[in-house]
C-alpha cells in the first residue's frame, strides 16, 4: 500500500502494489505520459505567477508590492483572508491603466520605480481593449503578443486555455477522488454487511442510476449557479459514486467469503478493520484501473456542460466555454476553437495512455506466477 | 510390449520469470506404448504437469520455452512426426482427436454457460465430420459408458447442477469423445473425495480394459498410481529419478525419493507417532547431489510405530480429566427455499443434532464426504456461522451465549486453521504482519517491534526461517503457507485448535511434514485438536477418537483404531474401502485380473 510504513528490515520483498508500480514504470509510453502530465499540472498550479496581468513585483516610491502573489494566494485563501487587489490608481495612474502600460510609464519616468511582469503578461479574464491598436476589433489572430490570439471579448486565449487546463484536471481529479471515497464507503458497507442493508442500498443506487445526468445537472445549475466546489460535489452525488459502489460491492461480496476473512474473524478482529485493512486492498484493483478513464469522463462532461453554458459560472476560464465561442463564430476566427480542441485532445490522449499503462501493470495474467 | 506410440526425447521446457529461468522439465525422456497406462508421480513443482502440457503444446509462451528435445508421434502408417516442430494449426488436429486431456479441477474445466451435452457435442463436431444429431447420439452413448446416471438428463444439465464426481465423468466423456489414442489425465481425482476418487478410478480402469486406450496418469499420490498404472515414472525437480513397472516400484524402490513418497502416506493398519518424510530418506548436498540416508521403507516405518499399550495408557489418562469442550444437540440450518414474502419454507440441515465431548490434549477426528456438514460444524463451534439450536460449552462457559467482548477474549483460546493455504492468508500483508495481527488485536506485547520478535520465534517454531517475516504469501509454497497459518494460530497461545481440512490441499509428501509438525506442537504445548478431513487415513493417523459424519448427523463415534479396523456402519465401511492403500497384494491381484 502507498501509506505503508517503511520497514528497516533487510530481506524485505515487494508488495503487490510495489510490483505494480515497478511494472508501470517499465511501460515507457504510460510512464512518460504520467510524468509530462503531472509536471504540467504542477506547473499549472502556479499559473497566477506565470501567466498573469498582475505583476510579480512593483517598486513604487520606495516600497515594494507583490500583486501576482496576492492573486495566487487568493485562489487558496480567498474565503478566509480579504486580499487587496491593486490597479493603476494605486501607482499614480488612472484605474484603467494596465500594469504593462505602467511598466512603460515607469521606464520612461526613470525615477527608479519599476514593474516586474510574469513570463506571459496577459491574464485569463482581463479585456485589454484600450491596448488594441486603432480600428482593430477582437477577436484578433495569433501574434507575438497574444500567442493563440484573443477571443470575442479580447481576452487572451493562451491564458484562458492554460487556466482551463488547471481547472479541467483539478475538476477531474477532485470528482474522481470524492466519488471513490463515497463509492468505496458505500460499496464496502453494502457488500460486507449484505442482507437488508444491501437490499435497500441497491434500490437507492438503482434510483440514482436512472437519473438522466445531463438534464438533472442543467436543472440544478439553473437554480444553484454553483461554484467550482459545489459543481464537483453535485457530480459526485448524482453520478460519480454509483459505478464505484457497484464495483466495490461486488468485490467485497466475493472477498468476504475467502478464508483470510474468516481467519481474521476467528482471531477477534473488528468489522471495520476487516473491511478496510483486509478486504479493501484486495478489492481495489479493478477500481484503480478504472480511475484514469473516470478522470477522462469527468473532464469530457465538464467541457460538455460548459459548452452548453450550464457549467462553471462566467467568467471562469474553461475549455467548454472557448469551444462554444468558437463554434458560434465564423470559420475565419479558427484559432478560438482550434486551441481548446487540440488541448483537450492532447490531454485526453495522455490520460488514456496512463490508463492503458495502469491497466497493463495491474493485469494479473502477465505477471502471474505459475503454480 | 505393443507398438510404440509416443516418444519423448530429452524434453526441456524452461520458464523465463522475473526471478530467472526455471527449468520446469529438464531433460526428460520416456516412451509410451499403445494400450498401457503410465503414471507420472512427483510433488508439485516436479514438472509432471508441465511434461504433459508440453506434449500437448499448451505451455504459455512467453514465459515458457522449449529449450530442446523432441516429442515424436508414431503414426499408424509407420511415419513419424515431431509434435514440437509442426505448425500450431496442425497441432490442433492432434489435440482432442489423437491426444486429449482431463484436468484436475472439474469445477472450472467445464464452461458454466453451456450444458454438459453441448460441450461434448462441440468437441465431436469440431474433429469429426458428422451431424449434430449424430453427435448428440454419440454423446449420450458416451455418458452411458462413463456410468453417468440418466444420460439424457445430464446432457441438458448445466455444470453447476451436477456433482463434482459427475463433472469429472463428463470431462472423461469429453476427452474420450473422439476416441483419442492417448489420454492425459492430470490429477483427475485430486480435487475429489476419496469415495468419489475410487469410483472414478474404477471407471477409468474399465474403460481402459474395454477400449484399450493409452493413458498418461499424473498424480502426487503413489497410492492412486497403485490402483491404475502399469508403469511409473517418478519425477523430482524436472528430472526423472526412477522408472519401472508398478510392482517393481512398490516392491523394490531404488531411489530414496521414491522411498520417501512411498513411506509418507498415512498407513491405515499401523499407528505411527510420526510419518517418515522424503527428508528422512534423502538429503540434497551442496553440489546438488542426492545423498541417501535410510535405505529400507520397512525400517523407517518400524522405527516410528506406537505400541498398543502406550496408546491405551495415553487415552486412559486423557479421558480421566473433565472434557474441555462439550457440544450438545448442536444444529445449524441454512434456509433453502423461501416463499414470495421471504418466509423460509425449508432448510438445509448442515449440522443436525450433534453431540460429543472433547478431552484436553486429545485429537478428535471428524470425517465424512464433502457436504456432510463437518466444516459447518467446526465453524459453528467457533461462532463463525450462527447456530440454530444447541449448546457449545468450552471450559464451563456456553460459547453461543457470550457477549461480543467476552467472545473476543474467548477467541484467544480457540483458533482455526483452514483448508486452502492460498486463500487463508491475505495476499496484501507480509507474513510478519499477518502473524502479529492477532497480537495487535488483543493488545499482547508492548509495541510492534516486540511483536515482530515473537513472530520470528513463531516462524522458527513451525520450522521456517525467521527472517522471512517481510515476505508476502505468494513467495511461499502451499506447505510453507500452511505452516504460516499454523504460526498465526499459535500467536495467541490457544489451547484449542480446529484444523479444518488443513492438509487436504497439500501434496502427500508435504502433508506428512505438516501432520508431523502438528503432532510435535501438540506434544510440546498440550493443544487439543479437532481434526476435520474427508480422508479417513489422515484422520486415523492424527486422532485418538473419531466422529464419522453423514448428512449432518453422527454416523459412528469411537476409538479411531476400532472404527478403522472394524467399521460398524455401511457408510464407514465405504469410507474405509475407498482409501487407495497401495498394498502389494492389491497390485498383484489387479494385474492377475488384467492378464487373466
């Protein structure tokens, strides 16, 4: 298991899980996909420091300001701490002045004030209309300033797509993890105790599984206008846990009849420990193999909801929203739709590679011992 | 001898695994003449199954590989063909048609979604150019030949609807469907009860006599070989160590390994305090050479025999104490039929009004065919299965009425060791973690380091290496795993242990080692055992007194020797007579019948 204590003894052999991780590393395509994707994801956590219209640091009249970090921490602690956002008016300019313009102004002034911008100096939700040259209307085609062009409102597509990557993957991961926790808990209870609990539990699952997912989500979203976390919770509750519960319940049913469970009972082990210490590690194989494909599913359906306009609240940067913009535009504005589609394709392909690798590494056939 | 049918020459089958190359079959040569039955004997891992699978080219590749040798098939017209070299499409013509196979596990070798009849028809239609209706007629005739009751009904039955013995008969019918020249039977009776085994062996003998078919019979039990084979090949670690006629092997074994295999079977007409094992006869030197230690099987057996008066004294002393466990009118019913509203209409009476006493230090044997309720009885005593009625009194306390926390304390005293060493250890836990788990539950020992030290001691107690604590169960053989299970049961220092078919899944030679270990432990620690098994000879070896169970009820109860030497009930007589003893007289008689 992942969280097993390290043992100092020599002559320690690998657990099944360790063996599978070694097997996974041997499957190069999957392993490199995993490294690239998780690397990019970790990088995308720091998006506010890399791709932002807020500067990393400003020196103005002897004091230092760090607006981008404010933005970064706001993402985590926004609910707890009230952060002050800066704009041009804090630095002796008008409110509409962007930091890019401020940088130029400071340089021209030469008073020792300076602005340090992030690597890519456009943000995902800013509309720098006043910086467009005369007579140019958004959307604009890709150029040196806006790598992937701008969308209909003049927002930078590269910035939006990058933030969208972070949100998509986070959403997929979060929904998968929460569904697994709920699904495994429910499945374990139903499978292990069986009887009447199982009888009624299954009926509840059947009711939930007949709900038409997209329609229910649309209706709920209309009412609730959910935030990121609430939307994820709705996904988990309406759809995510059901499939996992089925799997885990069946695995528990099978495993509880095995003798090692009877042996644990005979030594006086408690039900809870038997369920989660003995049976669970043996019941997890199929659901772990399934996880990457579940993530793909959730990313895909988030894009679908955003596309229909029932997803995350505007102006959250998301792929689905970009695709929707692109689909409604003339084909001469091709860059709006191409960017999110290519990114979506690449991401889903990479996750699929990982999923295939996991499945292969977990395949008992290939690495079974001959008895 | 009659015509040469198959020649195996210097066959080498290797497996390339993560831990290096395993030479499963290492330079094996033998001939097979038409009409004879050749038995291949050896412990698991000796390469006997791989040899037969190599002949059929059923070795998975990779990881398997034919590293050399030939399997030469002699056709009727005198031409020869090397089966290892022909294309796999041609090999399919041989499979099922010229060579067919019966597998060990009848439960899994029939496809559960087809009826038994369909599966046999499929084989016939596949290899012979006849209509389905014709094939059906043939199948029913075959079912009749293998002595299946009501062949028409079995034809339409699904595998789960018939018993294990019947399934094995269907398998035999399927294997014989195309009248193959060679029949390979890979441990066909190992998964079956002794009584069923006897009937299957009789059937195979009859078919042999009627059809003159050629058979390769693979088993780990020399007793079975004595009942059926003409010639014996003894395999050890991928090599043939001895071959000869059955009479020669039984009357005058040459190789120490063969002697070990002969001596390690629990004898029915002697009482021994320990079984000789293969290790008593031979030792593998550091250079891989085999050193012989005892040369005569009779001497080895004589050395361990118990005198009748010693045994009487022991039983007398034992019975003088008050019983440690009393079972009174115990009943365990399972609902069989329910009506629309879930009300139970009828029950399966797995344990039906059973009473007996167990005395401290005693081994009580519990014997019966599978399905007689002996396992349920054991589990009911430990409250792993809820009882319907009756009383279980252990040291004056009524176990069935204990509260949850009292029961937890009671579990320290009463342990159980299960049948299948492959499923009774959690594959995700190191064996050290498995052994210290009961200590953790009951809060014995100050911390895990201290408990781990105890686990190491326990492993040594069951003659395993202490530094194996951090290994996982899959790295051990069946016998070693059963030792680990014993160590786990001993961790709580119980007084009373139920051994539920604990050696039934093991090879005869490994079984002997585990039985000896159990007896040693009993001598050293004074355990009380209930020993459950379907094999009367094993129960007799282990137990002082014995309970014979049939359909949930006690058939006969009393001193083990009395029951074995002088069974009163027809059921017990059937059990006694079903044991393949491998006595010389029996073999001679069989050959006399065959030739005369």
